[in-house]
């Protein structure tokens, strides 16, 4: 079963709407994208999203730094970059193979000199008839 998009509708006062529209314009995205980003963040953090003024970002809030920082080993970053490059290379190869297969298919389709195509399964069916020959 597919993941279907649902529509959420609600009302806000005019001042809030204008502020949200300005935020969307600043970020050069649609107003819907602002809400989708917020909902994605809310869902990703299990409904626990804290609004913190920019002046407090990086300061201690309730004993924990916000936004939280995580140190990642350089080996992990290098491996991630290597895998991204490998994935890009594989996508390029796949595209080349698809183009090659398309060219071969076009050549087959363009050939008019082929009179008859014989399928191996048909030959097997002909051999399975009751016409058997004995030597001896």
C-alpha cells in the first residue's frame, strides 16, 4: 500500500498568515513547504520541538545545549563520501547500460531482413512428439 499525501486545513489570524508568508519568501519556498518542514521536524522528534530564539542558540537550555551537537568520526564521514561517489558512479553506469540497451533494441527493431524468429521453446515442443525412431 502506497504512502498517500493528506491535506490538513486550519485557520490562522491575518497577522500570523502574513508572518508565515514572509518566512516563506525569505526562504524562497512556498507557504506549504514551510508547514511541511515543520510537520517533518515535529514527526522526526516525536512531537518534541522546542522553539528557541536565535539569541539563545548554542547556549545551555535546561542543562542541554540547543541545538544538540554530535561528533562524528572522520572515518565515518570519509566512508559516507566514498559511498556517495560510488552510488553516483553506479547511477552513471546504469544510465549508460540503459542507453546501450535502447540502441540495441532500436537496431533489432530496424532490421527488416529477419524473415522468421525461431524460439527455442518451439523447437523443444516439436521434438516431444510421438514420432520416435528406433535403431536396431
